[in-house]
């Protein structure tokens, strides 16, 4: 899907995408840039935080010899506060 960048640098996320990804006004977005390929990946910040929390839990589990939390993260059942 193509979008237009306005003269002030803003973009509009099409309604179809906002609905599918449950993006609401006021939601925070995170951008990841690949300068070599001139690509940008945009994610809901809450989704990014879930991934970061999962990696943190996995790292903690590796250093503590594994925990129930580690198994929950592997199965995708980690509770997000």
C-alpha cells in the first residue's frame, strides 16, 4: 500500500491499516530504519515493548538457570503489565 508524505513531513496511516492493527488516536508508534536499503518499519510501541520484555525475560532466565517465566515466554503467554 502506498501513502503520501505531506509537505510538513507527516504521513497518514490509511483507515484499513489502522483498523487491522487497532491503531487509535494517541497511540505511540516506533520506527526502525535500515539506512542501507532506505527502508522504514513502523510498529505500535506497545508491540515493540512486548517483544523487548520477552527478550529481557529470556535473558534473565538464561542467567538464572530457567524459570516458569521462561517457559511462559517461549509459549507466548507472558503477561504484559
